[in-house]
C-alpha cells in the first residue's frame, strides 16, 4: 500500500517537474542572451575610434613576475619594442 502511494506521488509530480525545469531553462537562456547583448552594446559604446573613424588598435602586454628568471624579461622587451614601433 505504501509503495503504490509513493509511486503515484512520484508519477503525479513528474509532468509538472518537467514543465517547471523547462521553464527555468528557458528563463536562464533568455537571461544569458540578454546579458550577452548588453555586454556587446557596452563594448561597442566604450570602444574608442581613431582619426579615420575606425576602431583604434590597443596594444597591451603581460609581464609575469617569477623568481626563476628566463622568459619574463623577453616578454617585457618584446612588448616595449612593439609599442615603440607603433
């Protein structure tokens, strides 16, 4: 008797659970698409334009700090050289 009531309860909650999970997934999808569109618009608004109306190239570099030495200084000098050429 107990197992049939439990089985009936699980079966009666299965369809509403499917609808609820589908609705939540749809809401999440709409939210993520909205955030993506907002970020793209914000990026386009913040992008600076050059003298000819095109987007200006931004040069950046990363200098890793480490105690082992080696490649970090080469990255720094290559970045400085690229900035000087620009």
